[in-house]
């Protein structure tokens, strides 16, 4: 496939290397064109090898031209800006894939339409990044695990089959879910990361580096995570979404139902050492994306669905105190998106038809 990969972070480099090695023609674009590599050193369980990219693109339009799939793993808080960059270039039949999306499929489609684009395109989003990966340098990435199950929805729903067909060509592990809202409620980041960063705030600010997934995943924190995840699942059930709901507890199990990355992946993650890092609470993606966007979105959906969410609401209040602003009034809530007043049948119609 002809695939455009947009971004310069961990996910973009993992995508560019892994998809290229599997025979896809990858065009890599990032805002800092001078930092674009032509080859990426890929490290994983099979060893180390250099992977050549089909093309590096200084202009987004060059990367998108003729691409069947456009992969975007950038954070949710970049999606509106990226939508404006995409708008002049998206063409009929193209599919954008957000991993994860945080309901970015709805947000980006609306922004692209507002910019005047009338092409027939779809935006898919899934529950997590298809790799556990960390960059080891300006042209090097380490992949600790690859996703084995990727719950994925498409916006608008009318283009679901076209969208899923394109995404499956690059990511065979996708599992279709009902719609984009169902996919957004599969996002693991707003469940796993808020308890880890907020309940480890002391050591994060004290030690030069701290592994929240190893030293920071203690039984009391796991109990909070499980309670938070139960609220997410309750919202999915209240809205009529079908199982599997991908409970995060399966991520930590060594047996039973396989989670998004498969069994024993938590051990691989902590053994890698790649997540022992300096996290500045007011600047890190876990706070700016998973708390300020993802958790705020989840609370707004729970409120709309009539589902109690005391743990999510409490963690969001703590995040608001840390960042010094009311995150419940942020940009990624059903209220701010103009959807909170919709009845459920009106929401289903919006998810099906798009903007």
C-alpha cells in the first residue's frame, strides 16, 4: 500500500519502520523537515536492522498525494492544527487512521469540512497505538510489542466498510466496533495514565527518572485503575455498545482473555527500561492528552449517558489543580463539541452521517 505517516514521535517512527519492512511504500512527513531520516534503525525482539523508507516529504501535500492510508499517531491536542494542514490535500477515497483517536475522528472531520474540503474520505480511530515503542535517537526506534487486537471505529459510519478495508490492509489486527464513539471509549490512555501520573506525582517530581509502569504500578493504584475502567465500561454498556470491552485488567494478566497487546506485555514493557523517564507533570503527554483531553471526554460521555463516574471526576479535578485550569470545561468534551444536547438517536445519526 501507499501509506503516508505523519509525525516525528515514537509512534510515527515505529510506523514508518515497521510498515516499510512489511513491504508498504511509506512516505514520512513531519513539521521539522530537516529532521526527516531516509532510513530508520529498528530494534525489536528480532534484533537491529536499518529500514529504508520509500520517501521523506518536506511538504504534507507530497506525502498525501496518492496515499491510500494516512496514519497519524500525534497527540489529540494537535489534531485540529493537523486537520487544517490536511484540508487542502485530502481526496476522494482516502482514509485517515488515528491511533488512538480520543474522538478525534469527529473533531478532525468537522475542522476539515469547515476549511472547505468536500471530498469523500473517512477517518478511523482505534484504542491504542499499534506498538509499544520508544525512539532511541533521531533515526532509531525500539519496538517492545506489537498490538494483536485493535478495536477500531470509523467516522462517518456510512463509510465504515471502506475505512476498515484500507486500515486492515496495513493493520490486520483491527477489530471493528460499532462507530467512532465506541472506538473513543476503547482508548486505554485515559484509563491507565491518569492514576499513574497523578498518584505518583511525588516521586515523579522528586526523582530524575521514574518508571510509572514498574515502581509506580502498586496494588492501591491498580485498584483505582480498575475502578476507573469500570466506569468506562459502564458508559459503554449504558450506550448499548457490545463486548468485548477490553478491560484494562487483562493488560496485566498472564493468562485469560488477550488484551490489545497480547499476554505478558506488561512484563515486556517494564523489562525494557524504555519507560523509565523524566515526566514533567505540566508538560507530559499523559497529562496534556490523557487527562486534559481523554479523561475530560470520558467524564462528559458518562454525564451524557447518565453514568456515575466519581473516580474519573475526582482524577479530573486533581488534574485541573495540577494544570491550574478547569479541564471539565476543556475543548474535548461533548459540551464543547456541541453534542451534549443531542438525544441518543440524534447522536447515532450524527455518527453515521458525519458533518
